[in-house]
């Protein structure tokens, strides 16, 4: 895993050998069959790649194909400017924005580990799919 600033966005990129396990932990195959998880963009969005090699950004919650947006990754190996203040941490909204959470810095914002992030993303996406299925 490599992480750091790519211009003005914090990016986390998974190595090839990590991608499948991370996608499994986040439940990507359930929400986006046929897509490969390649990283996180700005803590809130996943970077995914389709079978044709096209890269998309999609919110981690809701992880839904209707929210895919084309994303241009710089060519070649991406150089990220490491920032030890954020290494190993992911910004998380206690109540995700799609559920009415406040995007401002305050009580709704916490920092979590990668493992906690995967658990939270899966749980909130299950809630989203259950509500959407009603």
C-alpha cells in the first residue's frame, strides 16, 4: 500500500497483491461485480477499475454503480508525497453524508484504521442496500 498527496488530494493505492483482499474486505464484488479496487481518493471515494482498464471514482458509501465517475490517473507509476500525519488513518464520517451526516469538521468526523474503515463501509452499505430495496 502506498499513500500520500497527489497534488491536492490524499490518495491510497493498493499494490497488486493487496487489491483482491482489500476489495473482499470492503465488499466491492457485491456492489460492483467485475471491478477491481485500486485505492482510495480523498478518503471518501474508492478508485476502481473495470475489465477494460477504465478507472472510476465512486463513493465508499453508497458503493453503487450509479455513482461511478470517470477518473484520470496520471500515466505510469504514480508518485505520492508521503504525509506521516495521515499514514495508516482514514477520515470517516460517523454518520455518512448520504444518511444526512454533517460534512464539516466536528463531532461527525473521526479517524479510523483501515480495518475499521472496511467494517464501517460494509455495514453502512448493507444499510443503504436494505433501504434502497424497500
